[in-house]
């Protein structure tokens, strides 16, 4: 795919921005075209089709989504239009080119953890439901690739999209964080995700892959790691439990098995704690 134009939707978000930023490092022969709300309204299917016909990208990496659970639960129709309908339009336009769609570990119900790609979805949230439905649309095209990720951190353009940014912003505001000791995911840094996805793009990979850290970590453990690095924020953490939680259903353990994607990558996916201790980017 060297030299081809690659659309990257959601370029104003955490992973989209990192894909654009890191392209010279991990995809020097490709031409990234970051698309944000300022460039195109993905809910306007006619405008999307017109731009696609005009620019003829050689591949699409689709990062754009309504991903905040509170927004999805409060505005389910917006979540479905953005996460499902807009994805279907792009996927169909890109039927003859590689298309990479970001899905989530939250399509699973969290009953067992260590989920494989072929395990059946059982989402507990509107966000998870919309991503599972979008996967079905993408799966209709044999050239396309579904990349399921987990909790992701890093530096986003607006400083509020990574889990690390959300935690630090809360501490700056003087808030205490109630973080569960018994809820597990596989947190990953956006630079790791971007490097891996660029490798998948170079291989025109198709099918479904899990891409995240090979270790599961509780929210409380994540908070402790970040708090130790940023004592200047006077971080306050409460060790909470799902047993005391009164809100909408939350999955207990959505850890993902990444053995399949690891076989395609040229580098080992690092354990999050190991990567975090070596990070020099100010995470």
C-alpha cells in the first residue's frame, strides 16, 4: 500500500490523532488524511460519498465514534447513527479497499475475561450494543478488518480523551476518584495501538483482532500507577467495589486475548505497567 492515501476518521480524538502523528515513523510510504468534524460530517452520507469519490483513498481507518458511555446512554439514537449507520456507509463505500474499524472490549459482558475473537458478544451498554452492531456491518465486506481495543490512554488534542487525561483532570479539579478493585480491562497506550494498526494496514490485514496490553489491570491499579507519577496533582483515590455500585450494568472482566494479532506484529505488545514505567512522554 505504499504511497496510497489513507483516510483516518476521528482525527480529533485520541487514537485518530496518534495515527496521523505517528505515520512518518510507522508508515512512511503512506499519506495520512486526518478527517475531523471540521472536515466532514460523517452523519451526512451524501457529503461522505462525494468526498470519497473525489479523493479515492486507498484505505480507511475508522476511529470516529460516540464513545462516552454517559452520552450513549443519554442519546442512544445519536450513538446508533454515528457508531452504526455512519460506519455502514463508510464500509460499503470502501468495499474494494482495506477498511479498519475500531471496536471495543465492551461488546462482551465480562463474565469470564480472556476473550477470544470468536467469543459471542453480550454487551451490557448502549455503546457496546452499537459497536457490536457496527461489527456486523463491517463483517459483510471480506477485505475489512475489525480491531477491538480496550481502555486507552495518551495525549489527545483536547486533553480529555485518554483515561489518564480524565483522571488527571478530575484531580486538578480537586475530585476524589472511586476506582473499583474488582473490575478489569487491558489498558493500552495510544502510541502502541497506532504502531500496531499501521503494521496491520501495511499487511492489508482482514478479519477480527484483539489489540491491547497482554495483562489485565483493575481501575484502582491504574489510578495508583498514575497517582504515583503525578503527586503534584494531590491525587485522591478511593478503593471501591462493584458490589457497592448502584448504576447501569458494568462488565466485570473484559480482558482480551491478543495472541492472534501478536503473530502478525513485528514487536511484542508490552504489559501496560512495564510500558508506563519506561514512558518519557509525560503520560
